[in-house]
């Protein structure tokens, strides 16, 4: 009986950690802010330079 108790406790602790990690990932995903292609300066000059002046890319 002692082994079953130990296995059950370990399973509960593992599930608790898993649930907490999932909540942390979801919160981080929801709070993550992405910037647009223009970047922080508001221009596309650096991206245009990377693409050799090709506006289609």
C-alpha cells in the first residue's frame, strides 16, 4: 500500500506541475506583444535594404 500512495502522490505532483506550466505558457502567449514589419522606428528602410530594394518581397 505504501508504494501506491507514493505513486499517486508523484502523479498528482506531476499533473500539478503540468497544469501550472500550461497556464504560464498560455498567459505568456496572451501577453506577448508583436511589433509590425515596420519596426520600432516606423520605417521599412532596413527591410528594403535586406531585400535589395525589391518591394515584392
